[in-house]
C-alpha cells in the first residue's frame, strides 16, 4: 500500500478484513473433528461444539493447534449454536 494513497481509510481496511474473516471461517474446520467453527468475536476465539475446544486468534491469525486450544466447559458448549 502506498503511504500517500489518500483513498485508503481504516473503514476500508476493516471491510476488507471482515470479508477475509468470512471467507476464512467458511473454509476452516476443527482439526480434531473436521466440524465447522463458530467465531466468538468478543473473546477472539474459534469454537468447536463437537470437540469442546476454543482456538485462540492471536494478531488476527487463528491458532489451529489442539494443544493451544482452551477446553470449553459442558455449559459453554451447550450454549453454542451450531453454524
């Protein structure tokens, strides 16, 4: 991106990021169960109801490693809506 490009705005960047997130979420699956993931924007995690794992998103990059995921309680998993 050209620093002197006056057409660039944070809003345009956010729209581009949101589109990428949607496309990424459409193709990412839980590495343990191969099931779809649910995006938790507030906690910056990708959640899998079937494996009860929450994969962290660090610096806008999903960390899709089971050993780095947080285990969801039964109550948390039951509250999730299937994608």
